[in-house]
C-alpha cells in the first residue's frame, strides 16, 4: 500500500513538472523551473520515499514555498485531535499560537473540501469568525491551501506570496507539495498502526512462552492477530478453514467465498468432501446464499428436495 502511494506521488510530480514547463513559457510572472527548482522538488519526493520522516518532508515543503513560490510568511495549522493548531511558522511575529488554535467543525471541513488550489482566506468567511479572519489579515496571511489525502484533512497552509492566487505555477506546485506532505502523514499513521499490532503480537508471544504468566485466551487472540496480517484472500481462506476444523467437530467442511461482482471467480477450500459435492455447491452458490438465514443452519438435503 505504501509503495502504491509513493508511485502515485511520483507520477503526479512528473505530470506537474511537464505541465508547468509548458504553461510557464512566455508568462511574465511564471516561476522559472531552473535546475535548482527541479532538484528541490525531486528531493522533496525523495525524502518521502526514503525514511519518510514527516519533519523532513514538511521542511522541504516549506523550503520550496519560500525559495520558489515567493512565500515570505507561512503558518501551517496541523489537524490534531479535532483541532487545527500551529505546527510551523516562518516570517510571522507577534502572534499567539493559542489564539490561532481552532476547532475543526463539520461546516469548516466541508468548506475546505471545496478548495483544491491557493485561495484568498476571505473565501472561508462563512466558516470562520470575523475575529479569526481579522487575526490572519493582521498577520498578512491572505491566502491558504488545504492538505488533503482523499477526504482526510491533515492541515492548512496559510501564506503570503508575491504571486497572484490564480497563478498556475503557484497552484500546481502548491497542490503537489500538499499531496506529498499528506502522503507522509498517511504513511506515518499506517506505520504506527502496524507497529502497535506487532507490539501486541510480540507481547502475546512472550506471555504464551512464559509459564508464570499464563493468559486465558491468549492463543485465540494471537491466532486472530496472525490472520489479520494475511492480506491475500487465497492464503487467508485455507487458514480460516483450519481454524474452523480446529475449533469445531466437523466430519466434512467447505468454505466458499465470492465477492459481490457478478463476474467474480469462486474461491473454495474443502475438507473431506467429494468433488461432486464441491461442484454442486459452487454451481448453486447464488441460490444457496439467498436461502441462508443467519440465525439458522441450512439443510442442503432438505432444500435440494
């Protein structure tokens, strides 16, 4: 999953560079894509595809905003525990971080979803109080752009730039930088979840091997966590069959799985069942599913007449 996100980011970056190079020709206020700009952009994505430390990726984003997009004032409001709070600032003085901390209300979130480019801050007047907008205008932070990955908000950049908000280079580069930063946050969250699962598995394994600290139900929990790590359906289905055979007293057992698509293939694993029985169940799978009552077992002999 992480590899896919990074490939998408790299692909978008290449496309953006091509568009900017084409759109920037002959424009009076276009940012020149000299070798330094290109190298900084590639370094920004490279830092994400390496260790992917959020601090390093965020630093590269801010550096490009300063060096190549003429942003002399920057504040990044990071989304954290239902609030937007100051996580980074540059060129801004005499302000209170606490005063700029704001609750992310549903109305504000939905409003932010409608913007995918650098936009005047006054466009958020319907979602922000007059006093909050006045603070930003006093700090001369006239523009913003959100940092989204799909529907998940990671923060908002507030900036002052010499470029016009409709400048195509400003918007394309800002969008690319926002996407690169959002992937870093997303990868970081996924790695934290995986680390928590691995720590829990390691803890259960230690408790299982220790005779002094017997944990009731640890074996079942450990087995369930092991199955959670299997992401391939063809590997997972046989493992589920083994678990059922182990926990139940069955003389015959078959597990048949099919996705919601009409054209999807059947995935089946059986134990102590004849080929004819497998074939009949697979051919009549849709009919059997329609007759199943989740609270009662289905007698195939009776249903078959």
